[in-house]
């Protein structure tokens, strides 16, 4: 059970990192973006998520762990919509529903 918890903490940490990378993308210059505190913390979180994912893979088969990371697509769509004002149309919502169904089926298999 601890490995599954680690997997979902890795996914959440990855999403936090990606959100900060997006927030840092507002800089006008690329170098300024790279040196923005949000980008730097985003890199740190993203790297930490990779370490947690490695730990989770010690006991969870990759064929089950990797599809579970697809939940990050759902989180990304919701964060993009609510956090950054990105459009979320019927096609997005339909795709999110399909992803959720697939993740549940694989997790229960």
C-alpha cells in the first residue's frame, strides 16, 4: 500500500512542478524564465517526483504504474482551466472521462 501512496504522491508532486513551470513561463525572456523562482522550484519538484516514481516502481508493475500517471492529464486540464483560464470544451471533458475510465480499469485489473 505504501508504494501506491508513493506513486500518487509522485503524481501530485509532478503536477505541482508542472504548474510552477507554467507559472514561470510568463517571463518575457527565456533566460528570465529559467531563473524565475517558480521555474526553479518547478524543476526541483519535477525531479523529486521522478525519485518518488522510482521508489513506487520497486513494487508496482510498470504496466500498472505508468497508466496511473495518466491521471496527471486530468489534473493538468483542470489546473489549466481553473488556474490559467485555458478553455475546457466538450472534447476535453470527453477525453478526461475516457482517461478516468481507463485508469480505474487498469488499477483494478
